[in-house]
């Protein structure tokens, strides 16, 4: 049979992919391009979520460089590791996340391509377990959260979380909205350093959240992407540890991007806690089969770096020391910025790389056009993009927009 003799119904005149709808460009990537094209020497980049030092650079951490040198000399193969990735990396990292008191017979962990990969693997696992479950996400949040769960086939619901006027959490509103959550639903939680607001629950509020999940049968899914950049490694994991200790089932998606400075290496992990060891074994097999279908096996180099650091006492201590200095820089900049205007006072009590300023879209555009200050359209700024000498410059440019919120010209 030749093409000429094929039945007419077998010949299609449609073009491949012609049913696809165009998608909007990523706003943050567009902001990067605008900043790069700006030739003003005094421009300030507060957009992209990477740590920067006083020179405005995103350096490779000393321990990372040292670990790479070790790997260069000692790594003997690039053979496959399997769907679970580097098991030693995951085990060592679990000690950082959970401490030494975790019920390991109920806990399963796998290496993932970054925290985003961990979120997606967890979303697919939850969808496979219960496709009717809804995912409750506080607003505002990281823009990629809802799309990740939606692509896994899960419905998302929003709940109130943040009061922009005060710059603080609206906890009562959150609890009111979660009254509509049903048993089996998922509650997404930022473990520390909330993106984009920098706000944090108090220990008492975390306890209320845990009690709510237990009473309503909700499954907490903790996104822990900034451990060590708030108040310390153990302090920043305290809420996650409490959640995992208090509930029969929970998940945590972890990223090493920020606290190891491994942004482009895509280093993450997912842990799932099950009610008992029998369920945990079924969870393990499903995690591995899903990981196999999503990425077959995760990239190794970044995880090997983290493993090498954590298994070497000297490298671990040097990493910890540098992380302490990164955190001190962020908190010092927060205090300095908060002191420049009453409207910014809440920033001193927040933590992490981000804060959300009470600015209109027009004010954000004016700051960019008139002063070369770049930030996300919702007013989110990366605190690490500031320096001691640019805080007063930034505050001066902000002042008229902040005063306008109070009804002053």
C-alpha cells in the first residue's frame, strides 16, 4: 500500500500541536531580561531569589568547592544509582531535617531534582492515593505551588494567610477558611522563611495547625526550602519535626538550593511519613515507581556534594559556619530596612530571603523606571539583593509610595 492508496479518513490536514494554547511568559524571567538591559550603574536587583553577598555575587560556598575537589579525586564511576538516587545523601540529610528521633520504620525518603521535583513527586503520590483530595494553599505563595499540584491532577483551594496592611499572618482568617477542608485533603505549609512574605507562625500557632490536621484528618505537606536561613538549622526544622511527631501521615519537600548554594545542580528530597510500617512499604514502592516514570533517576553531582559535606566533620562545620554568616547578613539587612519607615517595621520580625512590600503595581513600575529598582509585580523583594549602602537609597525611593498609602502625597 502506498500513501496514495490510503483511505481518505486516515489523512489528517491538522498541524501538530495546533490545539495548544499559548502560555504567558514567566514574569520573573522577563524581569531578569529587563534588569540585564538596564545600563544604569545604580540599579538594584531585588527580583531573583538567590542569595547574594555584600559584593552582589552569588558565591560557591567554601565547603562545596572542597567537596567537589574530593569528588574529583575519589569518585570512581558515573554509573546509574537508581530511582531513589543517592541513599546515603538522603539518610544524612534526614538527620539535618528530622534530628535523631524520627521513627525511621514509618519514613521513606528519596532524592529528587530540587525542591520542585520533590513537590511534584509528592503531588503525584497523593493523587495516586486519592485523586479526589483537595490541596489547600495559603495566599500569597510561591507562584509554582498551585501549577505543580494542578499538573498532577489535584484540585487546589486557597485560604487566607497574610494581611498585607499589617505585614503579618492573619491566622484567624486562615482557620476560618480551613473549616471547609475535608478529611483526606492536603494542607501545604512553608516550613520556614515563607516565600513571598517572610512571615512565620509562632510555636503556638504551629501547634494549632498540627491539632487542626489531626482533628480534621488533613495531610500536611511541608515545603522546607530554606532551612538554616531563618534562625538556625535546628530552629528552622522545629515545626517540621513537631508536625511529623504529632501526626500519622505527612510529607516534606526539601531543597538544598539556598542553604548549600546549589541552585543549578537541582538537589532536593522528598520524605513521606506513613501511619505504620506496612503502609510505609507500599508508599516506598509507589514513590520509586513514580520517580522512575518522572525522571528515571535524579542527577547525582549536587547530591554527592551534599553527602560529601555531611559525612566529613570539617566540611560540615565549615558549611555550618558559612550558613550562619549568610543568615546573619539577611537578618541584619531586615533590621536595617525595617528601621527606615513605620510601614516596614514588620520586616524585622520576618525571616528568610523575601519580604512583600505594600506597593501597587504602578508603584513597582515607577520604582523600576525612575530608580532602576527591580522587584516582582506583587511587591516581593529579595532581601539579599540589598547591601548596607543601598538600604538608604532604596528606602528613599520607597518613601513617597509608602506615604501615599497613608493618604499623604
